[in-house]
């Protein structure tokens, strides 16, 4: 997976609208999509995940499912992203194989990142790097976590939380491989152009 913009979907019930915005961002250069919808019904999650699977295949980018390994397997996604209480990385790795992507939310905890790496995570994620409207209660993560992870862990690093195209350059300079973004893309006037601005940070 190339370095760059890692899209995270908002809680959007209109599947057609979600796909249109996501496709625009993919045309702009997003390198990955994580499907995340915390309030959707099971049937809606199935519908949207399947539709995003088809879309990401068209654009040759990875689809990651947030928190739900069963859904990831059902739609043949490329991976799953796990939070604190969403499953055991080592157990999933044993079942899903070496090529399946497993991301781990590490918040502001470097020890958690170390344990995730040892358990077989494909990448670690830190955040919130900035104040986040999506998760206003999220703990703050320091830039030092990114630079330390790049120095000590043999894994890609994602950053999340309040990231905009204006504050992202310091994360890229620190070594962030992926910038996980929701609002600054999905609420943008022109998601394709905004995604292109993120992509340009890695060019």
C-alpha cells in the first residue's frame, strides 16, 4: 500500500452519496479506504461494505473494515482495523493469514504499539493528533509517538484525529505513512481536489 491519504468514511446512511464522495476522493489520489459506520444496521453495513469493495477494486486500492473482522471476511476486504476492545491481533493473524492487513489503534500509548507489532499488526495508528470533531473525547497523541515508532518499529504508521490539509505537513515530516481523514475530505466543497492536495504532500 502506497503512502498517502487513508480515507475513513463518515456515518453516512445514503449509500449512493457515500460512494460518490468516496469515488471523488479516490480520483484525487486517496490510497486506501476504511469503512467505518458506528450507527448503521447490520444490513446497511453489509450493503455499504460490498459497494465499497467493488469501488475500491475499480480503483485498485485497499479496503479496510473498522472493528469487524467477520464483515471484512464476508466482503473480501483487504483488512480490518482494530480498536482497544475489537479482537486479538495474534489470533486473527493466525486465522486470516500473512497477507491480510490488520491495523491497530494505539491512541497515545507507545507500549500498545510495541505489543501490536509483536502480535503481528500490519500497521499502527496514533491519535488524536489534533482536536477532532468526530471524536471530541479522544486522548491527545504527541508527534513524538510518530517519530519514535518510525525509529523503533518496523511497521508503517498512520495518524488520525482532526487532520486537515493545512496541519498535515508536520505529520508527513515526522514520518507518517498514512493520514486518516474523515471530515476534511467528506465535508469538502470538492473532495477530489482536497484529496489531491493531500496526495501532493507525498509527491
